[in-house]
C-alpha cells in the first residue's frame, strides 16, 4: 500500500507541474499532504513536516544569504568583466553561448557545491541569454546536466556517501570512473551544441527581419548589406541587432536580471570597491572549499560585510535587501515546500517501503549483474529520494545482496553514482530549485527539456563503465 501511494504521489506531483496544472510550490505542499492523509498519518503529518523543515533550515538560510550576496556582487559590478570576457570568447552565436554554458558550469562545478555553481553561472550568463533573446530553459538544462554529472567528484557528496556506506576508499570509487565521466561530458557537449544550434535557428525563424534569413535558411544580411553564409553566427556588428530580439514590444531596453545587469550606468555600480569585492568573494570561495565554517553562516557574514562596505548608508542597505527579496522568497519557499514532500515520504514510511520493494523484486538469476541493476535503480531512486536515503538506506542492502554473488562492494559504489545526472533535476534538490528560480524558469518546463537528456547521460556513464571495466557485469 505504501509503495503504491509513494510512487503515485511522485507521479501525481510530476504530472501536475509538467502539465502546468499547479505551480511547483503548491504541488509540493498539497500533493504530499493529501497522500499523507491517505496513509492514515492524520495529525501526525504536522510533526513529520516540522522535523523535515528543521532539517532543511540550514539549506534555506544558505540559499537566502547566498542569493543576497551574489545579487549584491552583480549589482556592484563584480561580474561585469567576467560577462564581457565570456561574451568576447563565445561571440554572439547562440550555439557557442550554450556550449560555453556547459564549459563554465563544468569548471565551477569542480568546487562540489551546486548552489554556488548555479549562482555564478546564472550571474555570468543569464544576461547574455536575455540580450540575445535565447530561452533561459536552455541555460537551466545545460547547467543542470553538467553539474549533475560532475556531482560524482569525491568532494561533491554522492561518491563520499557511497564510500562511507560501503567502507571503501573514495578514490577507488572515483578514479576508475574518470573515463566514463569524460565520455558523459562529451555527450553533454553534443547536447549543448544541438540546443544552441536549435536556438540559433529559432531566432532566425521567429525574427527573420533581424537576421536577413527566412525559415528555410538563406543568408544573414549584415548592416552594410553584405552577406554571411547561412547558419553562421553574426559578427560583433550584429550585437545591436540581436539585442533587438530581446527588446519588449514597446521598444524598451532588453530585459536583464533585476533590470540592472550589464547596465553600465546603473546607480549600484561600485568601481572603487571592485578589488575589495573580488578579494572578499575569493576568500568566501576558499573558506567554502576548506569547509571550516557552516556555509549559511559564511554567507551571512559575507553579505553583511558586502553591504556595509559597498553601501554605508542604512537606506541604501535596505534598498539592496528589498531589491533581492523576490528571488529569495521564490527559492526559500520552494525549499520549505520540498520539506513537506520529504517529510511525508520519510515520516509515513513510504521511502523505506519503496526501497524494500525495489530490493525484493530483483530475481536471484540476476544476482551476478547486481552492480548494473544498482546503477539502473539509482536513476529513479535518487530522483525520488535524497542521496542520504539512497546511499545509506538502499545501497548497503543492494550491496549485501550482490556480495552473495561475488560482486565487489567497490563496483556497487561505482554503479550507484551513475544516476547523479538525473538526481540533480529532482525537486528535492535545493540547488536545482535555486537554478530555476534565479533563471525565472518553470520547473515543469525545465523537466520537459532536461529529464530525457539526463537519463541518456546517466545510461552512457553506466554502459561506458561496464564496457571499460570499471563496473563488472556477470
């Protein structure tokens, strides 16, 4: 009964948000509540959910002050040079911009923290997407895919959890999977290029008067009357033309994040404190990696220092805090809403019942292939539950079953991390809620574009791991 209710609850939630019958926040609150009542939990739901909210409070605080900190850094101009540098590197070609999104996300993801990665990536790239009239869903798709795949680095979380749960060395889990990781990143690069080319064609099709090309192809007309080969990106002289794609119907300036990003004349710019802000941000990133302070407290202090130094007047400080309130409310409310779902899943026993069912349905004849089966199970399981629940709850049980058939624990650990590209897209992951909130993308739209691609990447990691000998089968 609990197994059926658990899977039906998740399916109902996904259906509602992907068909846009309900906003993700309301679905996160109402769907688990209704299904929790069906389990007979009654008024006990309150305690379950409050316990989950307590567990999520640190994450909510982290996201609140991280959004505020990086929002301030954006407003004062810290990232303007980074954006200019990236734009110079990728030019005005949507295909190159999307590929650059994957590369930038990959580099920043090496710090192992998804939230920080998504904040920096959206700060640097969302204004470029908006200036070129590109869909922000493409940004969230590529960034989510890339970060989820690189989430298997030993300091990222899943690999460390798998190693700790099975008492194996994290390096022994991760290093043999490096070739599979490389292949997965190549696949993501291909996806990124395909999405970028699709965006280029969409812009040419929807605004042919700006590109000098009709739907079926043709040439791109330059301002001087010359022509470029069909499908090629406009050169630097076309930036003003492309900006027009993002302009509103009333002829106003292109929309930018909070209406201030990349505006060289915005009142919040603080060029005199640029190097102080740079040093402060680098220091926070170093402390984040060293892990000597709780991340939420680290960003609290960083935000306070940034406000005091850049905006000494109390009235200006109030304006800055209020200016980022909409983004903060959006993401923090989603995190607290996700606590309702996790609270009901764990408190009613749905997670335990679902994990036991998954283990029970595996026939003995498939025992020698337990590592591959574990990899396949990790794809939906880590989407439906937290990494802690999977790696400390389900993986040890699967590993013990595999041990009876001679499957090494380290192989089970390697296979278990291949589901991370899909896991990162879960509404239970605060970082992905942060990404879609900052990009102002509907979670359902993100899922439509990213989930099947994430599944492909996860399967590529698993299959390549088997073929290259990192994961033994049979």
